[in-house]
C-alpha cells in the first residue's frame, strides 16, 4: 500500500484489478437543510394602482414558439413559465409544447444540451440545467456554475475484497474526468482516470451490508439478477451525466470569457466617461443589461450603451449624491457622539454642577457649531478636550442657560421677574420650597425641556413652610438650609394616628400621604421614649438596592412596623394606668380556670405567651413581607380599655414605604 503525497496521510490501494480500486467519499455529517420555500407576499395593491397588461399571453402559440426559438438556453423558457399560471399551464403542463423545450435545448450556447433519459420530460432536464440539483456532496449548484465544497468530503481507501467486486458494477459513483478536471485544486481529491471509481461512504457500507445479508440468506443468484438491471442502466446514466458535465465545463468557460469581455468593456467605457466601473455596475439600468447579457453569453457593444447614456448619467449622479449624503451623515453622527461623550465627562467631573439635559446641551451655540462643522470633519473630541477657547465659550453658554432656567422656574413658582439687591435673601429656585412633581421617564422622553412646563407641588410647599415656621425661620432665609439639617429626626407627623418622627427629607415625601399634612417638633428624649429605637436614615434605600448584600439583607426577618409598635406602646401606657382593674380581671380569670373552663384557660395561656410585661411582642418580617404588611389598609377598632391591650388592626394602606415606617431589630437576625 502506497501513500499519495497529494492526499496527505490517506492511503490509496495499489491493487487495480477488475473494476479497480474503490475510493469511498464520506459526505458531511451535517444533514443538508431542505430548500426553504419562498414566502409570497400578500400585500394588497392600492386601489388607484393600474396594472400594465401582459400582451405576451394574448399571442398565438405559434408566434410565442417562434419568439422562444431565439432563447439562448432553456433557462429563459423556464423563467417565462414561472411568471404566472397561464404560462405554466401552457409551457409545462401541455405536451404539445414539448418542441419549444427541445428547440431551446438544441439551440443552447455554446453547444446543445444532451437529451435526458427517455422517461424524463425536457422540462425536468431544463430545470436541472437552469437551477442545479441538491445532492449530499454537491451542496451549491446555482445556475450553470456547479460548485463543490471540498472541505465537506474526504477520501477513504477501501481494499475491495473478491466478494464485493460485483458491487462496483451497480453502485452510483462520481465521474472520474470531472474529479480530475474540476477538483484538481483539492490535493486530497486527485484520482487518476484509469481504473478508480469514487463512491459515497454511506452507499458503499449500505451495499456491503446488503450483500452480506444475501450471503447469509443464500439468495445470491436472485440478488445478482436483480442488481444486473441496475448495472445495465448505470452506463447509460453515467454517459448522460458525463455529457452534461462536459457541457457544463464548456458553458463555464464561455461564461468566464463573456464576463471578462463585458467587464473590460465596462471599465473602458466608465473611464472614458469619467465614472468608476463600480458606479456603472451599481446602476439599475446597466446592471440589468450586464447580467442579462452574461446569462445569454452575449457581449455588450457600444450600440447597447448609446440609447441609455442619459439614463445612466442620471442614475450615477443619484448614486454619487447618495454616497455624499451617507458620508456626511456618518460624520455628523460621529460628531454627535463626541458631544455626548463630552457631556458625560462634564457630568462626572462635578456631580453638584447644574447641567441641562443632553438635547438642550446640543442646542448650546458652541455645541451646535461643533456638530454642524464641515462634512469632512469627523473627529472633534480633541478640540472639545484640549481647546481653551471652546471651554471658555461653553462655560459662557452654560451660565446663560442657567440664568434663563432660573428665571423661568422662578416665574413658575410665583416670582416672575424676581430681583433683589440683598445677599441675605435666597433666590426662589435655591429655596427649600422650590418643589415640582416628578415625571416618569416616558413623559420626560416625549417632552422637550422647558421651564414653563413645570408646575409647583403645592402640598409639599405648604408642608415645608409649616415646618420652617416650627423652626422659626422662612424659606428665603439662608439659615433655613442649615436649620433643616440640624433638626435631625425630631419632626413628628401629627396627621398620622401615631405620631411618627422623621427627618426633613422623609417629611417632604411623607406629607403626600395626607390631604392636610401637619408636622410638629418633639424633644429628642421624649421621642426616644415614644418611638423606641432611633430611625436609620437611608435604610429603605439600602435594602431595596440591587447588590447581593442588599438582597441578602432583604430576606432576613429583622424588620418591624413602627405603626404597630407605636400602638403597642400606647396600650402599655393604658395598661400601667389601669393596673388595679387588670389585676382584678386576672383574679376573676383564675377563678374561672379553677371551675374547669378549659377553653378560657387555653386562651389565657396563649395571651400570656404573646405578652411581655403586659405588652404584646413586636412581630418581625422580612423586608418584602413588611412592604406587603404596610400596603394594606388600616382600621383600628378601640372599643374599650381591654381593646387597647389587644386592638383589632385591619391594615395600614401605605403604598411607598419609608424610613419612618421601619425599625430594624439586629439582635434577631433570623433568615
């Protein structure tokens, strides 16, 4: 056994007796995808659309046959048959029109196509030639160029035993001249034309298995007689296939010659007119002419160009203008991206500076000039970062924008044209009462930024003014900014059933829960006694974060409701004030227990377990459980002093939980 160096490490059998060595070819293991059926559009034409009538279908069949006799190949006839049902029934389903297909096959360039088997009509032969069949080895057969993907097949040497030599007589194989002529570029696919045949690996294995089963069954003579009919037909099939492949090779050579000639003509004509060949081929008129002449193997001449010269020039001008617009649009988009990056740099440089929104930032005079520079100026990022002049002009534009925005917002807040010479009065926009309701992202995206589109938040402004009165200051006083920071958590909401204390920021949000919010100041020591643990500012925002630590803390059962605990504290005060009556009631309950009332004894025992020093213990939740708890409506029924100890709570009704609603009992960290 020798190894062909052109095939690499694949061995080739040296025995060439009988039918010769059999070289099996394994097709790609991936299945060939089925041909996707093209989905036809179902769009209805407008009512005012006038369809151009087809006069070709009104011609007599004799005249139509005479016209089709000038077709260069059956491809033109089959293209006409696919236009509509009329031509399909006339040319395909009509046996009387077989002479049209036969004449097109005989007049095909560069040589006539060999007729197919007698049982197959000329239409099927034309379809194979025009479209190309799909096979397990040849994957891409488009038009007249039959291409093979050599990387999807590999040669396998199989030493043919004496008992399997009869299989070679009827098994399908590749045409050896084709393998040598077409696939010589694949070094592992070169075979001599003498005596080797190339078959599929799966076909060979299937035939060998079938023959082995016949040997075991003992019906070899009947099996060989049946396969002899296939062996008799195989030379005819191979002869026809070789003829088609020879025609394909000649057609391919003629196509390449015609394509090269037409490309040379296109290039010379484009250079003579001052165009580029790419632009000329991109036009619809010349592109259609080029590819139609190539399909017919006809060369383009000067006489074909002169009638359409004006149309070609107009189409090339449109292509050039479209290219210029595309380049300008890409450069403009690049400059807009540079402006956006510079805007992000300004935001990250100082978080406290006031900047307009990005659309308003683009409207600043210096940014507008930078975005609308010459089309060839694509990169402006260096100028935005390093130019002192641009930096100075940008600062001036931002300052003018801030002044206009402050004046517009002051007018919205009820201070149009506000001016003062005093340095001890805050601008209306800088005051604590400068509050407007927020809009969601969708509303902000639809609206263009304008200070006159804002509206004052009346409820919040009134609540802030009420708090400032309690602090002994006013909104225009600069000292009010420090006063709300120093107040801490001593603000108490009087409108709540149980006065909850909070800081200023929580009070601004909390006031929207009530129709008439009222706040008061409480002493820090009294607040600790009344409300228990100190409020953890920022607890809700921290637990509702998206970090893993926040998610872990959210699941711990360490959070309690301040509303429920305030009510329990009130019950404890009432219980201590009426201690004697409670003692008598307890004695009466013990007397009832001694008389044998088991149900009362059980309830008293449960009540005792629920209480700690006469006050029920606080119930702890996970954070999500606490949110569900406070969202429910609240209705407390206090019908008697006993009801104060065990009040009937129906729910709270708080849609947005805040720091003032939650306490965290960290010594009870249970998941």
